[in-house]
C-alpha cells in the first residue's frame, strides 16, 4: 500500500511537471517575436464588432461599424466622406429574362452566403470575415498574408502594375478549406507592396451590410446537375472617379477610391474574364488543381464552367458587347477555353480543365 501511494504521488508530480512545461512553452511561444507579430496583425485586421455571427462552415462574421472598417486605416482615407451610392450606374444591363443554352433551369437565382443561416448584420455595419491565427500561420509570412503571386498573363489596365478584380474562388491557403467564396483583389504595384484580397488591408470601402467578402456562397453548380449563375459588375463612377463593385442584381458592395490607381483614374485599357490557378509544383510538374468544374470546355453546358452575357461599360456609361475579344491559355492540355456568341447568352465562353493529366504531365 505504501508503494502504491508512493507511485500515485510520483505520477501526480510527473503530471504537474508536464503541465508546467507545457504552460512554460506556451508562454515562451506567446512572447516570441513571431507570435507578437501575429497578435498585432490580428488586432489590426479584426476590428471591434457590434455583433458577431458564427457561420455553419466555421467562419466568424463580425458586423463592424461602417466607419471602423479596415479601409480607413489608409492615411489618405482618414478624413474620407463615405459615398453611400454611386452617382452613376451603367445603363443597358443584359436582359436576364432570356432563355439559357441547353436548359431552362439555369440562371441567376437567389444566392446566399453560408453565414446568413445564422443571422444578418444590422444597418450601419459591414460584415467582415474574422481572420484567425491559423489563417496567418498558413501564409508564407505575416507580411504576405492576404496577397497573391501574379499568375495572370495580362493585367486589366494600361499600366501592367495596376488592376482590380472580383469574382469567386477556392483557396485553401487563404481560407483553410475548399469552399467557393466571393472575393475582390486590387494592387497598384504588380502584387509587391500594395493591395490584398477582400478586406485584408486598407483600400476597398464596403457600404453593404448583407454580403461579406471572402465568405462562402451557396448553392453552387453541380456537374451534370443544377447550374447557378452569379453576376459581377465593376465600373467607374464618372462623377466621383471611384471604381464600384456590384454582386448580383441588387447588392452594390462598395468601391475602390480613385487615388489607389493612377492609371485607372480615367478608364481601363484591357479587361479580362476567366480563371487562374497557382502552380507551386517543382521541376515543371503541373499542379492537379482544377479550374472551373474540372472539365474541359467541349463538354458544354452543365458540365463545363462558363461566363455568359459578357459586357463592358463604354465611355458613355452604357453596357455593351465587347469588341475584339480574344482567348488565351498557357497550356490547353491542362485547361482550355472556347468562346462564342448567340442571342440567348450574348458573348460567352466555356473554360476550365482538370490540371495534371496524361496529356498534361
């Protein structure tokens, strides 16, 4: 019995030592320069919330007062007066009542974000996806978090360093999962020191309380099943000079102030639509990352991803069909594109592919 009691005491002492060592290691880690940088960056990104909503996909959406959003950390926006609506909106939106190619069950239907299932943000706030410690630790560095490597062959503007973009993406590196998410991106120096995704730096000013940049969207299209469209509109307000973004038919999300882009102050000289992937494989090996549905354009409707009703805003602020549209793909055996035009879909194209395959080593 004495030995049993002595053994129990030894195990209690050992357990206490392990707990002390773990606590000491955690404290040392918290005091390390890298941990302090992570903490400071999280504090800078995650603004105080009026309300927080936990999404079924694990995201936390913070409802932040509109005047406290990250955009206003920018020194040139300290005394900025928020523009709550564009002075001008493009005229001539494509007629969405027209039928779709190959099926009458395709089209822009009400599309929500996952977090809407558990609540909405109050008026006067903007929804911002909370950045977590793990998000930062997945990045190559805290400084590079929220930025991307340039992979597009030609940027959108007259200066190859300046562009703004929007759409939907899947990015395990940025978000930690494979969900389809709404995104924006901007840079004014070819992805070097300026710009970021979504609200991860100061720049884009959001005015909408219903849509969160970087949050999951649903429902999404299924291969050989139901197809869902979203529309993204980016245009320049000729009066104020800001570049606006709209999601769907009713959600004007916000704007990029004109001072961010010296060469985009008047107009863009090139516009691109399509997909891109990041290939981090060594020695010229191609990534198995899929683009679009993961199937080639020739499979057509309900199987290949597509853009339809592609339009541009001209100098008279009218939406019209683009002229001189060309296609480009770096490796057509990995990903390809096929474009066309008809009365139902206007200017359209199918695109995508599986990535690495027997013809794309």
